[in-house]
C-alpha cells in the first residue's frame, strides 16, 4: 500500500474528539455545565413537593416546621434554582427582541423588566404564601 | 433562479421544523416561568417553613385547603409542566454534550416522553388532591 492509498484507507479527521471530562478543561465550560445541570435540582425539589402532596392525599402529611433535612435539601435546591434564574434572565435582553416603532426596546430595559418580575413575584408570591398560613380554618 | 442563488428564507424546498420550534418555545417559556416562580415557592415552603414561618404548607389543614383552590392547582400545573419540559430539553442537550450522540431520536423520546408522563401523573395528583 503506497502513501496515497494508506491516507484513503485511514483518512485524517479534523474533528477533535471530546474527552468525557472536556468541561473540566476551562472554568467557563464548567460553569456552563453547572448551569445545564441546575434543572436536576429544580426537578428534584418539585418531585419532593409532589411526594408531600401524595402524603397529604394519603392523610400522612406532617408539618415541616423544624424539619432540618427538608431545610438543607431545599436550601441546596434554592441555590441552584437561583443560579438558573440569574443566568437565564441575564440573557433575556439578548433573546427578547421587542419592537418599539422602527427600533427595538433596549436590552437593558428587557433585562431590568425580567429581574423586576423575579423580585415582584418573590415579594407578592411570598406574601400570599405566608398569609395563607395565617388563615384561620 | 436556482436553489443556491436564493437566500435560505426564500427557498421553497426548506420548510420550518415545527416540532423543533415547539420544544424550543416551551423550553424558553419553561425557563422563564421556573426562573420567576420557582425560587419563591422553594423559599417559602422549603426554607422558611422548616424555620417555623407559617405558610400554605403549615399543616395538613392549610395545605389541603390551599390545594383545593382551582387557581392554586392551575399555578402548580403550569409551573410543573413547563419546568419538566424545560428540564427535559436541557438534559437532552446536556447528554449530547457529554457524548451521548448515538441515537438523538431515542434520546428525544426518552427525555420529552418522561417529562410528559411525569407531568400527566403530577397534574392528576394535584387535581384529585385533597
């Protein structure tokens, strides 16, 4: 087999194969992967919540007050949910193109509205959820 | 005018991939809904509740009474549905990034299928509780 035939038999590839730990080679890659995996904690918390609903349906629900296992689990999930929220809403100014006459609304305004929504929902939603605990039944 | 002379958006042989756009649409909306509504839900029920702050999951009576409200059921159904779809989309692409590239179609069916089945089960549970 001459050199040309050998090259045809085993052509050189210009696509570099990624190793399993490619995301450990650079900090930005690692942060990207962490952002992708924040959904695991969001889904885990919702799964736990649905389990509590199931317990309620089976008349087995007990108060969570003083349950520090739930507190620790929820604190971790909240941390990653906020990571998702901040990184996701940070991109809103680039992604959402809102026409304003013959221009687009400035990205900084879109971003401010998005974070305003997060803060507003936290304040209003939080107040409602806490108020419901004080309702006399 | 030949096909190659036209811009891509003028070519009649290229059709929009509506299936693809549907998942991306729900991914984006799910991400926004989860980003805005999920933090406060976890904060109040999962963090402040165990610390002793009264809330809608204070005890079985308050939890059941709150869950009997159709608006609360709707809120939870939307939050769960869109978060699950968002998660399925992210996990599908994360697995691709991690090197699982053998069967993209099987991966899509697994991720989106699981999200839809989980959503249906969750909504059934919420609708029929208490």
